[in-house]
C-alpha cells in the first residue's frame, strides 16, 4: 500500500459543509437555549418578545384641526402603543401591547343610564353620526411622573352629553369600562376593582377640553389605548381618562373611581395635575417627557391647561381635593 | 487540574464575567437611550421601553435583589449539597449585590435627582448641596426610599470588611455577626420593592418568598443544631453555629 505524504491540508481536516452548518445551528441553538434559560431566570418577557407596536388603524377622513392642540412634538406611534397603563391587560407597561390583541372593539355599544332624559344603548357608529371629528394634540401626564404628547382624534364629550339630555339631578358623570375576562387576561389578577370606573363633575365633563377619543394619529384607536372609545381629560392625571367605555351613567353622588377605591390616601377623585401636591411616595414637581433619561421638565399646574380650567376650581382646596 | 484550581481559574472567573453581563447591558442601554436610540440587539439586551429612566432604575434594582438572593443561597446550597467549594463564591456574589445596589442608588441620585435640579451643574457646590437636601428629604419622608436607602447603606460596612485582612482583624465570630446585616439588607430590599409597586405585588412577593426560604433555612438549622446553654454563672452562651465558629473551636 502506498503511503502518500499529506499535502497541505488533509481532506479529513476540512470540515464537511454539513458539519460546518450543523455547528452554526448548534451554536445558534445553544445561544437560544441559554437566552431562554436566562430569560426564564430574569422573568423578562422583553428578552423573548419585543414589544410590537399596534397595527395601524383605519384612517379617518375630514379631520378638523383644533385650537386646543399643542404644537409640541408628538410621541411616536410606537411609543404611544407600547408603553401603556391598562391593567385589564396586565400591570406591566409592555403587557397591553401583547395582550390587547384579544380585545374585540367591534361591534361596540355604550349604554347611557341614570339621570338622563334619553337612557339608551348607543351603537358606536351612532355615537359618531353627525359628529365632526378633530385632531386634538394633547399633553398626557401620568401620575407616575412621566408624560407624552398624544395626537388624539375625538370630539367634545359635551356634544354627546347634550344629545342624551341629562336631568337637573345629574351632578356627576360616571364612566364604566369593559370588564370581560375572556378578552382581558389582567382581570384574573385582583389588582383593581373591576370594572374600572372613573368619574367627572358635570362642569368638568362639559368642558371643551374634555373629549371622547376614537383615534390616534388620524386612525382608529389601537386596542391598548382604549379602543374603540375613551375619554381624555388632559389636565388630569392619565388614570382619569377611562378606556374602552361601555357605560356612561349620570348620577347625583360623587362616584368612587377605581384608584380612589384601591388607595384612597394616594389617589383622589379630582386628580388634577398639580406640581405642588406630591404623591405620598414621590414628588410631582417634575416629570420625564418620554423617551427621556432624566426628569427633563417641570410639571405645570393643570398640565399647562390652567388658563382654560382653573376657574372650575376657584375656592377649592386642591391639597385636600387631590 | 485539582478541584481547587478548577474553582480558582475556571468557575470563579466565569461567574465574575457572567455577573458583569447585566451591568454591561444596562450601560449599553443607558448609552443608547442617552443618544435617543433603541437597542441594536434587542434579542440580547431586551428593548428599551418609552421610559428609559424607569427601565434603568428597575433593572439595577432587580439585579441588586437577585444578587442578594444568590449570596444568601450560598450557605444553604453548601449545607444541602455538602459542596464546601460554594463558600468561595459568597464574597464575590455579595460584592456584586453591593455593586448593583450602588448603580441603583446612582441612577436615582444622578439621573433621577441631580439631573432634575433647576441647574444641574457638576462644578457647583450649590447643586450638590441641593441634591443632598433632596435625597435626605426623600429618605426622611418617603418610607419606600427610607428602607431602600437603609438596605443600601447596610451593605457598605459589609463591602468594606469583605477582605481576608478585615476578617482576621475583626475575628471570625465578630465578623460573622456583622455580616448578618446582609439579612436585614435583603428584607429591607424586598420591602422597598413592595412599597414601590402601585398594586401588583407579585414580583416583590416572589423575591420575598425566596429570601424568606433562605432565612428560614438558617433558623431551622440553628434550632436543629443548637447546643444547650451551660447552666451557671460565668459561662457566656455558646455562640450559634456557623462556619467561622466551627473553624475557631
């Protein structure tokens, strides 16, 4: 048998293409497994699934601009739809972005009850009938000391209230939101009392800044932002602006809103943005305008809407009525 | 390679490197956020949310708690498995808990507070004075910060006395008594987390349960091995059992 002297690289040492690719697969799989193990340990879902921004909605046509809009730079669609407080879909900020996919915003109807001349169930489409929708670019200040600028689409709540004709006994408006465990996995957690309830004094509800919002960036409202219809009150902390409303009640007594019920020492009925009245656990003097690394702005009284709304509260002790 | 060498040249550097990964990740994310960018490797680092300030604060805080848990898990692991080599990781893990605690405190002190000053000027004594007043105010007025700050401050003497020289100088028994402050720090850390969340206490409860189990292990074991006190005056009570006492006696 002839023994050949090996040339430079013996063919046995050349990695077979199949093995070569297997090795890559192996590394990829091993890295994947390690990542999964790490994620399991950390419990960070973010490692495995990046927060998906909401799918784009259906465009509204003929939107009017509004004199109440701010000219500050609006946050992006992605920021607005991946950083949400919507406990029905989970208490972490990124959870609604995953979980709200289960919400069915259509068909939808809103029941109007209580002290009104015309109690009825209104289909979503009927609510919008004859309504001139506007772009309303508002600041949103969360009680957690962060803020965004959000280009809502909506119309004054007062227009809807006039349609349903509240009686003289109607002193407050109560918003009751959807609480359906089949669509909302967060309900299983007893974090808040469900359904989520919010309320406004009649003059607050009738104020031209208060809107029923049905859209974002000129398109239908994403589920995680309270589809298909929500209220927006820009001078109050974000939690006052109830999402996915199914019932509007006109009542004589001041309603107990969900956060007030959960933590009466920390969250009140009024919840006006107020840099002078701290949350018991943190200062409200400054806020981080997202996305930001610092508390990059001083918080302004009534979130900068003082000229329009301060007269609603003349003579009231806002430290007591927080 | 002996087992000793394997720990010294293999396992310890590996644990050290692994323990730095979160810090590297957080630093990178901070840098990205500072430049107004998203992570370029979200699959590895996780995404920055729209609120990077809160992301960084939460991540450093969570890693502090995790390393406290790991540190407190060393002794039970050693007792349960009989693997005495485990003890050689305790100091490193404890120092990493302190390291992440320091990052967490700095995030709060620098990003959240200092940069919130009207004029955040590094060279101005007035800025630093205002920062000190602000932090003192937070520590005094806000219970969740009070306990969090306590948890952090209690780790400082432990880090300072973590060297072999300090163990010798203090004596094993005294050193060990001092280092039981780690238990207080861990409990205070969980309380800090618990009082911070708005309503959903599942995550603080998770860490609370781990620390409760790790501390309960020590209590039960001490009971099980308790030496009855000798009667009569003049005899100090026999100190509770621990590795250092054992070596000493």
